C-alpha cells in the first residue's frame, strides 16, 4: 500500500470555519463556495492526547505505533466508539488510516463512521477479517449498503474513506469502492469504532463537500460535459461507459445519445474498467450472452442497468428452453448469461426463462450483486469448476426448474463440481425452486454463506412425472465420491422446504454452522450425521426431526438448551416481511420472524 504523507507533527484536532475560508477563496479567485473541498477537522495524535474526541466504551489511549496513534485496546469490549466534530456537518469526506490489532471473533470489526446523530445511528465503513462493509445504522439496526471481499491482516494499515454527499454515502478501502447507498441521516459527527476487536487509528482527515476537480473561475467559465449517469448502489460513477437500449444500433458509438442495440455487442467491446449500462426494457436474444474476456482486479468490468430502470433479460428464445427429457446442454450454451471470465460485476439485472440464468465456469473475482434469476430451465445462478473469490450478494432466485431431469438438478443457487477458496454468499433468498435452495455438490473448498434464507424448495409445482427434486434449503456438499469440504453457514434461515433445512449430504468435512434457524421443514432441521461439523447457537423448531448429529459436536443450540420448542416459543411466524420487497439498498428487511421469545440468544436474526 502506498504510504500516506503524514501531517505535521504539531497538528492538533481542529474545526475550521468553512464559510470564512470559502469567502476568502471567492474573493481571491472568483470560485463559488461549493466548488472545492475545505478542511473541517484533522488529527494525527502527535500531540500525545485525544482531546476533542468524546469516548463511549472501550479503552482509548494514544500509543506509539510507528508514530503516535489512537488505540482501542480492550479486546473484550463490545461496541467501542469515539466521536468528533459537529452534529451540524452535512456533506463531507472522512479519511483515516486504520490498523487492526486483533479482530477477536468472526463478527469483530474496526471502523470509521460519518453522520453520527447518536450512539447507535451513523453511516459506517467496517473492516472485518475477510471483508469490508458499508453500512447505514439507525437505532442499532444495520443495513448493508455494499460489501467487498478484502483481507487486511492484523498489523497492516489500511486507508478507510467515507464520502457523505447529499442523500448518498460511499465507502472505499485503499481506494477500492466498497459500495454506496442511502445515508441514514443528512448530518452528524465523525467517529472511530471497534466491535470485539482492537485497533490503531491515525491521520484522521475531514474535508467539507465531496471532493471534485479543481474549480473553474467564475469569470472564465468552460464548457461542461454530459452528466455522468447515476447507477445502482455499490456502483461508482463510470468514466468509461457503454450504453445499450432497445432502440439502439450496434453500429453506434454506445453513448447515451447513440446507444448500442444488443448486450452482446457491448460485452464484446468492453475493456477493463468499463461500465455497460442497459436502458430499461425487455431484451430477448435468440442466443445466449457470452462473456469470455476478463477485467482486472483493479479495473473490473461492470454490467448493470442504467440508473434504476428495470431490465429483463428473457431467454425464452434461446436454445434449450427447455432441453428435451434426458437431454444435455453444451457447456457454452448453458447460461442466458454465460461466463468464462473473471473480474466482472453483474448488478441489478433480472434474468428469466434461460437454460440456466447465469452460468459461470472457471471464473474468479466476480461480483453478482442484486440479481434476480427466476423461472429458468435449470439452476438460477451456478458457479462451477475452478472458481475463487466470487461474491453472490443479495440474490433473489426462485421458480427455477429442469424438465429435462424431472426436477433433479435445478437449484436457486449452486456452487458445485469444482474448487477454489474465497467464495461468499451473502443476503440471498432462494425459494420455490424444484430441487434445492442452495447446492454445493462436489465443491471441495470452503464456501461462506451468511444472512441468507431458503424456503419452499423441492415441491413439484410443475407436475413433473417421476419427480426427482430433493427439496433441501441448504445442501452442503456430497457427491458420487463423498469428499470433505469445510463450508460455513452463519445467520441463515431454512423453512418450509420439502426435506431438510441444513444438510451435510454425506459431506465428511469439518463444517461450521453458527446461529442458524430451521423451521417447519419436511425432514430434519439440521442433518450433520455424516460430517464432523461444529454447531453453535442454532435453532430447530417444528421440523419433522430437530437434528441428527452423528459425530458432529455443538453447544448452545436449542436442543442443547432443553425444553420443548414449538411455534409458541417464537415471537413471530409471520413471513410477510422477510419474503416481501427488499430494502432500497437491496438487503433483506429485518423482522422478528422466528426469533425466540424472551430474547434467548439462539437462532438467526434477519
């Protein structure tokens, strides 16, 4: 990481009267007061104290960490915070260097905050051991606006930046965009935070306004270019844009005024760092969209909708929709969007009626964000082969079925028949698919699944003869040869599936299942009899059987706590919120669904 230039050692926390500075600038060079950022606050802690910061929780001291820095050193503290600045601040950017000393638990994080209006209301950029999240927190309720897989090891410095601009907040880690979305407030203080973690903070810098290019003198105006379109949350404003529209022409330049006609043409033209923005409408290609060239880790290629205009990619006219009974689908023709490429971001699209919805084979570093994959003739979204560091975020996948196999293999989401580390599923909803909600058949590397829900899978809604659908919420492995894989599932729910909630499917690996809920499934809530899993704090209620443990171990689960667990043990069995519309940021809305009475710390909290 490039080293930051350190401020002067004599620098102390300071709040600057921006209006006065802006007036001086205007008088000298004729610049409007909003044209450039101005310093609001800065602290490098070289004066040896943290004067100007108010503390809440934890143990905060100035230490020598290369240079002087502010350290939160109590690893046992829950949410530890210091606040600075003014509650009247509106649009600004906060940047700070942060060094995790320990992450504590899997849920531990270190963070910077903006627009804090209270002890539990702020925008926060949080650094976990395996990812960064941009969050809007109001009254303690967390809405995740964006997430990227990034690993900042303990003992390493990272630069965290939050930009609060109007109603929008954006986050970056070492310059890499984490996400953007609706800010929880229009004003508020800055903050530094840890949760069950310890960290050093240094070089805190706050600038008024959103940074932009050098302002133009009012006496000599220069022409302005076409405004940059606003894309969905988690998408940075593009500098290289290809536009597709139903009224376009593939011989055009691909601009907003002269868009392309087909998504395939835009895909073929796209280079690393480009964004393909699809205007609203239904696109029904007669052959599948094939992505065969890659972006880079530093410059991924983005395929998304234009603004908030809804886009449907309808695969009904493609081959194999459906394939004949017992027929096969050639590899290159499997997905309505078919990928054999890396470092792409697919954001905010709906894909329906394809052979598969999205099929990604031997691909790495891709992000699938806020997609809808529905009513396809095979799995909604499938990642297969050698595949690593792919993220599936806030996916809705439902109604997928496979007439060619009478329901044997069409899942909502599958990562299967391959290997590769770093694959993450977060915030998925997988329902009414003919086989399983999620399937990890023969994928031999650990997959992380969290904050996800699967329901209603494995029911023969299509009247298939000789029905072969399995009907599990989360199928965690298995294969023709049962090889071990150490998958991890956290804070997820499986309910109303035809068979099991969470099953190892004869995977003999050492898996972890933490704080999950299985309710009203036709089979076993947690079936881990063939694995060597560790189960902690899980809840099983009203399933045909609560659990089959075999050689697996656990503690703090509902069956460990004793007593009789029934629907009457739960705050609510009303699924209308969790199955209803997502939040504006694309996350699953929070509710009391399936939470135990009395605040007992067991089961998922979504």
